[in-house]
């Protein structure tokens, strides 16, 4: 492997790190952001032109948004705004920067889910970008009582190590800083020891019955090997977007919204069956 830090089991046979030049595809994120701005402007004009504009009808279970590696809740703010406009009640993960131990992040995520589930009196849907999707999958395996549906975007669940060399270098830096005594960062144990193995194992467990699962991926992804994002247990949805752009490209937002709507419809059917039983 190019990185001396990551464990070999995080990059199984059949997957590979994207070519160094692949990161140039991420330049399309600027176009994708522009596409979002145009969609948002069009939506605002439509609302102003409607004399009887009202708040959208709420759909299904609440939605928790989980950011990717090195990112915080702010990176999914635009997606949250769009989903709210579409009738979903969204929540932040309270992750300021996703750079620490994945097991600790998963525990924090689980506590956040418990709080939302208690407040709303229902299970929660999770939308996770990149590493956020892997965390979501692991929590759903452990706590199906809290999770009704997961939607992952560019999450290399089958091979977490199948990422661009620039990310591998960043992981190496975080490990060195952790060894130097800076708290809250990934340690060597998190990327090559038992901690890494447990985290990877949890993210690969069988998804429990009653938990929906959609994996969104893009062959234009310049950060991770797109093949590692296509979980065989998920409903795979292909989009055309950069890795970064998945957080706001309106075409990806539509795919996410569609997955959330499908889960909401399925939940409604189950409720109706329970009432008629």
C-alpha cells in the first residue's frame, strides 16, 4: 500500500486507490455547486409566484445527516436545506470535524440517535457522506431499534482504504500528531489495530430486517474507488457527480430524497398492516 499507516485488511483484494490524477475530477464540484444555486433560485421564484405557498407536509421518520472524513455538519447544510424544503425533518450530527477515532464517532452518533428517537418517538433515517455513511451502516447494524433507513453517498464500505493518496497522507499526519500527544485525532490503533478491525467489522455486518439501505455512488468519484461503495446488501443508485459534490449536487439530493421517500412509504405500509392485523 502507498500508506505505511493503514492496515492491509482495509484494502481487500479487488479494490485499489484511485489514480493520483483522479482527484482532478473533483474540479466539477464548482459546477455542481452552481447547479445547486440555480435550482435554489428557481425554487425561490416558484414559492414567490404561489399566492398560497405553505410549509411542506412532513414525511416519514426524522433524518440525521452525518459528514465525511475531515468534514463537519456544515458540509451537509445545503442538502439539509433541500430536504427540509421537501418535507423532511433533518438533524445535525454535532460532529465538528470527523477526524477522530471511528469507534468514538460511532458512539457519539448512537447517543445522538437515541436523543432524536426519544424526542420524536420514532426511529431515525441516516444520510451519511463518505466516512459518515460507513459510521451510519455500523450503527444501524448494532441498533436497528433506532434506525429505520440508511442512505450512503460515496462511502467505500467494502474497502475503506481504497481512497486517494492525498487522504492516505492526511491519515498518516493525523496519526503522527496523535503520537505527539494531540488529543481527539486518529491514533495508529484507529487505522491499523483492533480499533480499526472492529470498526470495519461493524460496518460490514448484515443489515437487520426492517432497515432500508440505499448506496449512492459515482464512477466520476475522484477520492474513493467507486466499486467499494456498491454494497451488495444495498439498493445501488448511480449518479454523475464528484465525491465532494455529492453533498450538494441537486441530482444527488434528488436521489437521496427518493430513497427517503421510499422508506417513508414502506413504513406507512407497515403501520397500516399493523393497524389492520
